[in-house]
C-alpha cells in the first residue's frame, strides 16, 4: 500500500516538475516587473516551496534508485514519514 503510493508519487513527479518550472518562469518574469518589497515577499513564499520540492524530488529519486535515505532533522514531516517507512521495510 505505502509503496504503491510512493510509486504513484514518482510517476507524478515529472508532471509536477513541469508545473514547478512554470512557477519558476513566472517568478522570474514577475521579479523584473514588481517593486522590491513585493519581490521580497514573493520570494519569502517561493523559496521554502522550492526547498520542499527539491527535498521531495531528491527523496523520490533515492527511492526510485533504491538508495534508502537517512532521516535528517530539517526534513519536512512528509519526507520524514516516507524515509521512516522506507528504512523500516
């Protein structure tokens, strides 16, 4: 069951990467056309999003390559759950 969900997430990763790329493109386009204060607040939202996306894709890639990851203190809750389940099995 759990590994079926992980497999589905791995399959969805490519589709979601296209959406993340679009967010990046829009962020770059907006940065050039908005004031510095608005740009600062936009990046306060997008920077953590990008970090979570990078962490999630790295964990999914490790799962796909059967390189079982170690749990790090700064991992988000969902990634910690994924890693615990992978290491436990």
